C-alpha cells in the first residue's frame, strides 16, 4: 500500500512542477512508475 502511495505522490508532484523543471519532472515520473510496478509485483506475490 505504501508503494502505491509513494507512486501517487511522486506522479502528482511531477505534474505540478512540469513547467518549472523538465529534468526533475521526468525523474519523478520514473520514480512514480517504478514504485507502482514494485507495488503491483508485491501484491501479486502475496496472493
């Protein structure tokens, strides 16, 4: 659950700073996607 929460927060922050810093935007976007995939994989393992 925490992995999904971190993913959502980083994706929201990425959208907020999209116009200010394009490099940091892509960094947060990648971090958000990585945490989402990790959360998804962890959920599949527990079922």
